[in-house]
């Protein structure tokens, strides 16, 4: 590992740099989601190119030299894309977002400690893997992209079944860059994007909700993957985005109340599950998502709401979403716990202590396994 120490920079310059990187990351994430629907859209391709080009230029201005070669080669790849010389794929999306994750982590470490460690050998391997992708070797693109993605994210352990060298590679579960399932029909993907956009509008109604839909969708699908995808991931994604939609129709004074709710206030808040579920009422494709939404506040001992169902009558998706929703509430500010936000490890301990009677122990075990992996890797 090498250590990079930047030239002396004013703190506000670094803060501005980080702010722009975050903005470009968010816009690029949205662009990549839209490219999944319209992979040949040249305006989207050009927008993605501009984002990487801008980040590379910003880092060049402050002489963050270790990251420039990697960004240059990603930019070259996107230049091929915008010129129609290579095709867009989901693996290319992973490469772009993982590269931006690395850039963000590098700048954040410099801001925090005044320096940053980096693996120059790894960067050289990444540059080599990306540089292999040219307009002349189209049949090899996906393999080279997979090589680069695997270097960027070691969580993607690829292994063949023991004793069978011809078996297909198996990818270990990994936290996705977005909450949109990759293996989904175009029609259903449009629905998920629509529900995601609705939730983003809802999130702007309350200062405590920003980013909640994406966080919950990504983590729910990751834990489901840990559990060998017991739950249909399309239905789980929609439920993750829609489950709290009804909260938008609660009075603002109630949403922002920090004190204990009265019985009448609590009953009003509980009605949000009906309001959320009604959004899917006439959409037959999302019947299971609606069921998940209706049941995600049920408890395994029957003390939950709205129907007081016990464990055997609660669907698997609702059992998982109940845990993920609680974890997100514990680790992010809310009106009632703004000064009592837990660390991720504290939240895991809390959920395990409260699990009996509240959560499915089977899903708590899957949650523990998945979260342990994420915390070990620094997520």
C-alpha cells in the first residue's frame, strides 16, 4: 500500500470537491438506472461520460494523482459508448458506480485524516483490465468488465462448485448499487422506477426520510440474496419503495413530533399501511408486494398491526422488511430519536435482543449473516 498526501488545501476546497462528487454520483446513479431501460439513449450515455470527465478534471485540479489513470480509462470506455463503438451492459454500470465509490472513499479519507492509502498494484490491474476493452473485441467485453468489477469489489467472490470445473461461476451476495433488480422485464422495471420516483417525492416531505427508499430496497435485496432469494426480488423491491408511502399523508406536526404519541396519534400513524397498500390495489402484477406492504408491521407473536397476524400467517417478504425497516430507523435520525441514533453494530445488537416475539428468527439469522459481511467490508 502507498500513502498519498495532497498539497496543502483549504478545507472548504475539499468540502466543495466532496459535495460535487456526491451530486455527480447521485445523478450518475439515476442515469445508469435509466440506461437499463434505454441502453442506446445517446443523451444518457453523454451525461454519464460528462460526469466521469468532470470528476477526473476536479481531481486533477487538486492534484489527486493516484486516481487519475483509473478515471481516465473509465472515461475512455464511456467515450466508446457515447460514440456507439461499444454496447452498454449492466456490468458496465457496476464498473462506473464502483469506481465512483472508490473515488468518494479516497477523498473522504483525505478530508478525515489528511492522507489516503491506496493500492497502486490494484490500480494498475484495473487500468489493464479496462484498457483491454476496445471496439474491435466486442465478444470479450463482458469478460473484461467482469474482471474489472471483481478487482474493484472483492465481495464478488467467484468460485466453481468443488470437483466440477465446468460448473457455472457462482457470485457471492453483494450489496447492489441501486434498489432496482437487474434481471427484470422492461415493463416491470418501468413500474419499479415509477414507484422509486414516487418515494423520492415522498422523501422530500420530511427531512428525516432522504434516501430511505433506496437504502431499504438495496439492503432487503442483499439479505434476500444471502437467503438464496427465497422472496421474489421484483416484489420485494416494489414493497421496499412503497411500504411507507402512506406516511406522506400524515399531518406534518405528527411526523415531526419528538414526544411519545398519544393513542389516537398512534392509531392514525398505523393507518399508513392501508394507504400504502392501496397504491397497489388494482395492479395484479404487484399483488405479493401489496401483501408485503400490508404485513410489514405484523409481529411473530401476533402483537403487531393491522391484523394481529402470527408468524405462520405472515409472508416471508414482510418478515424480512420488518427487520430492514427497523434497522434503518435505528441507524438514521427520526423525529423521536434524533439524538439517539445507533451505530450499525448497536442496531444489530438491539434487533437481536428484541427479536423474540417481534421478528422471524430465521430472517434474523439471515440478517446477522449478511450484516456481518457488510460491516467486515466497511459498509
